[in-house]
C-alpha cells in the first residue's frame, strides 16, 4: 500500500494525502520521500497553483513521526540524520514559491503540527485536536516547528502552546490564529476548494511573486541558523533516558 497519495485537480491544486490510517497517518521515510518529491514537482510545474496537504480517513491528519520506526535511533547522530531529513523537507515546504494549505481532517499531534505549521494556511475540521505534545515525550519540536511557530504567532501564544504540550481544540487554535478556518467537515475537500477559490483565480505568476516576497525573510542565513539549531537541540534530547521511557510508555499504550 502506498504511504501517500498525490492527486492533481484541474483547477490547479495538488492534493498530498498521507495514507497510513493504520498508523494514524504517522510519517515514515516513505512519506518523507514522497513529500520531498511532490514539493519539488509543485515548485517546477507552472500548471500547479497550490499544494494542499491532508490525511486519509477522518480520524487523523498526522500523528507525527512513526515512533515504531524511529525508536531504534538511540544516538544523537542517528536521530539528527532523521530529524534533519524531515526538517530540510519542511524548510522547502515553508519557502515553496506557491501557496500551501494544511487541511486538518482529524487529530494532529507532534511532528504533524510541525508539518501543518510549515504551510501558509491551516483549515481544520470542527472538533479536531491539535497537540504540540513533544515536551511530554522528553524532547522538543525537532523538524523546525518551534522556530516556525514563533514566526507565525505572537510570542506569548506560541510559547504557551509549546510549554503546555497539551491537545488543544481547533476552535481554540483558531482564536490563537494558528487555524485560519474551522470547517463543518461534511465534505472537507469541497469546503477547502471554496476557501481557496479566490486564490486559484489568480495567475501562477502572481501567486508565485507574492509567495516569494513572503518567504524571502525565511531564506536568510539568520533564520536558517535558528531553524537547524532547533533540530540539533532536539537530537541531543532524543537519546535521553526521559525520552526512552516516554517512547516505551507510548508504544505500550499503542
């Protein structure tokens, strides 16, 4: 079974859906590779106007990294290789020269929140829960999520979300400004298309020009340094006893 499904709409949307419902759409290396390939395709293809990332099913958008696959990464260096791989992919998503949206079709936790934060817009099904819960696992965001969150939300709101490490309702995250629209969820893709219709009416060259203007500040050496320093700090925590105990407890519950 494919770990991700990529579909192209005639109106200019590329839909990228993580397709691992049995793992609550957790990210493994196959998902990483497919996302990297899709971002590169969207960047180059002038027929594509927007990239929308979602998950299959109606339970989970993305439950972060697949801990059953990554639990063997005991050393700082091994963890750093995995974290930098996905961090580099999310950096390319953040700075993509086309608008992007996360269509949150259910629970999103951990690295899934980092994936959504890298997108320009975040639309969530009513009742969805969002959790930057990394702190409860004895680590921090490891794919650049905190650095992006501090860019996109007011400082105290971003810090509160990270330090709480709790699951927060989509409605509350809308008040924070992280979610841009809460959708009924009767037909999520159609509801998303309606929100994107004004953007899709613009030419690719206009969309690209505005997005490039927006992303310019994230292409600076200073931002990249902060982004990848976050990843290094997470890799140092990855091998800690606290993280190992938290992972084992999580897997036992699963």
